[in-house]
């Protein structure tokens, strides 16, 4: 068995004269939570559709779970929550899951147990016998998430899974993604909510104008760290002296930031500050903000889509 | 392959039941049957009691057959409506809303989705024909004791006509919007309908050109000629020879038209499958 869940090389999709995806080259490992980021119109949804076989590629190659794109049998191992989810809204939540489980070809006894478990998981047991047309947007998204997990997939595509959700719903999605990671299910997450991606994803790819322009790990240790500290009454002299511990010392909204080579600098700075008689309220390593990286990669004119 | 087709068929029938489309169609159909039964009953009383009415058994039988044919003609029209309209939205609507995405990403071939929907609607149409056609024939039988000849051939041809229009409606929905699809299917039906009449009138006045035009229209869409053939088969020779009633074709479609209609339906169905398989969703 190959270790990658998705492998693509120069996938391209043109709609007439319009190039929706210019060059999609990426690898998603099995069991990895992969974030796919980019502004609106960058080709994210078209990319997902190509990987799922909804849209035929114009050129390039791709394999999903070791099978060529669009392979019918492989779809039994894939889950998908579409962005503009529209379901058979004349069915109740439970009937809807039953239909989709049958479309996956899941056997009777297994189907029942699986459906009840998932209804509980997405917190919709109380609404299970109500028609989907009575569901709120957030409930639909949660039942859609349950439907995407019916077949215990090895790879799940989630297209903007939290866009319609309240904080509790988001927490459910986040927990589900953590569980999927624990079960070594790969997750391909399209999202514009960078804070969500930041907490859930192992790796991200940035797309712009239909091209993957950078892939990076979020769990990797970085060479540089950013140190944040808050002290009582910082003086210009103090800021100047801090430069001995790192570069780019600056003060923003009462917090002093500086870049340094290692986390070992943090206790050093702390000792030094105390020796100077400065009162320290807070000191520690700042997490690199995905939003900051996004803007760096996309250029200042781009906003998350 | 079959499991997928059956699951989609069940879903299609379930949806038609749940959305009350069928309920509306059945209620309308029952209303029609009640009116037909009342009409038939009072006509029959007139025929039996009238002192100036037809004398012979044969004359009476012709009137009963004529009434029954009129009932079946109305049923045929209802079938045409159902066949064109019930499936008109099934693919185009789901493609537009995106609901189709959750079906197409399941371990199903796209052909199974098209064929499953087709089969589901076909079962509904066959059931509707059994109810309505059977209802008309039963009413005629109870009131007058008469049943037209060759009813199974006639009903089978009516079902083939509905199947043909159903198939056009499904195939059109793979690429067209719901409205464009409805316009297309009804337009084709209208073409065949007018073509059928031009053919009949041409035959009646022995105008070969008009007849030729009508035959071409029937080849483009063989729906109307199937009804003509069904009507021809169900009436007695005497009535056929008169060519006086609207149900007695002056130009009888040949049996080759049935073969053509069958091949046509199969071809359109395959085209629909191909068209759905090769499109982006």
C-alpha cells in the first residue's frame, strides 16, 4: 500500500477559455489532516471536484487511495461533505442517513448501528425524525458530516464544513476531525476559517490562481521562533537592550515581539529582565499565526476566501 | 450494477410519493374516472331507452366502443403529461441544486443513476396506466358489458408512447435546464401530434405530400403514431373502415413504426446515459 492518500501531478482544468485550475500538484499522506487554503476563485472547489471525479480533468495525473481519479470502487472508501450541500430534504434525518448508507452498500445490521452512532456523534438524535427541510443550516451541515462518515472512510473531503455552524457545532467538527486523525483517516479540508485550520490541520497548501504556491507543515518545529512579552512600563531603552537576544524588536498594543533562534532564549530574557528590576507579566513563544503566513504567501492584497 | 439501479429507483418512487405529485395525479385521475363513469352511464341510459336510438346490437356496440376510445384517448393524454412532466426536473433540478453531487460521489456508476431514475418513473407510469386504462375499461365493461378488442396490444402501445416521452425527458435533463427540457419534450410531442394529423388528413384527401410530411414528423418523434396504432388495434373492423371517428386512422402506421419507436427509445436512453457520464457536475 502506498502511503499517500492523494497524489496529483500538474492537474489542470479548463472551462472553455477559462482556466479554473492551472497546476494542482500536491501529496496528502494517509492519516493526515490537510488544509487547502486560498482566496475565493482560486480553484479550491474545482480541485476537490476533480479529485472526486465530479469534474473531468483537462490534463495531468492524479491518484486517490491508489486508484486513478474517478474510480467507482474507490468511492466506497471516501466521504464527502459538499460546500453547497443540498440534500433530499423531503427525508427525515434518519431516513437520509439510511439512504446514503444504502448507496454506499452498507449491510442492514451494520447500517442501523452506524446511523445511531453518528446521529449521537453530531448531536442530532433529538431531530432525527424531523424532515431535513425543517433543519437549520447548521443542522444540515452536521447531518451532512454524519453522511460523509457513514462508510468509515479512509479519506474525507470537507468543503467549508464550519461555515454555517455556531460555536458548539464547530467544536463538534473539530472533535470529529481529531477522532478521524486518531483513526488514521486522511482529511482534506477546504476552509477559509484560518483559525480552524490552524488548530486542526497537520499540513496546509496555499492556492492562488489555480496553482499550489506553497505547502507547509504546521506541526513542524520552525528554525525561528517569535517571543512575546509583556512588562510594566517598557522604555525605549529596554527595547533597545532586548535586541541582544534577537532581531526585529517591536512593540505592538502593549506587547513586545522579537524573533530569536531558539526557545532557550526565553528563560534567559526572563532572568535578564528580573535582574534589571523590570516587572514581567507574561513571557513565552508566540505561535506563528496562520493568518500572517496566509497574507505573506498570498500578498497583502489577498484576503482569505 | 443492479443494486444501485434498484436503490435509485426506490428513491425516485419514494420521492414522488412523498412530494405528493403522485397523490395529485391519482386524485385527478380518479376524478376523471368518476366523470367518465357518470357520462358513460347516462349515455348508456339514453341509448337503451331512446325510441329513436340505434336499433341493432352492432350499432350500440359501436357507440360503446367510441365512448371507450374517447376515455382511453384522455388517458393517453394524461399519460403523455405524466411522462413528460414527472421526470422533467429530476436530473436538471438536482444538478442545479447540487444534490446530485452527493449521489455521484457514492460507489455508483453514473449510468446507474440515470437508469435507476428512468426505471422508477417507468414503474410509476406503468402503474398509472394500469389504474387509468384499467379504470376506463372496467367502467365500460360494467355499464355496457363491452370491451374493445386487443386491449393488451393497445395498452402496451400506449405504455411505449409514455416510455418514449419519459426517456426524452430524462435524457434532456442531463444537459438542459428544467424549463428548456420541458419546452423541448412538449415541443417534440406537439410536432408528432400535428404531424400525425397532417398525415391523417393527407391520407383522407389522398394528398401524398401531406402524408409524407406527417410520416417524417412521426419518424422524428414516433409518439403520436403509437397512439394511432393503439387506437387502430382496439377498434372493430367496421369502425376502422368508416374512418369517421378521430380514433380511426386513415393512414395506419406500420408495425415497423413500433420497431422504430423501440429502437428510438433505446437510443435516446443510451444517449442520455452517455451525456450524463461525460458532463462536469
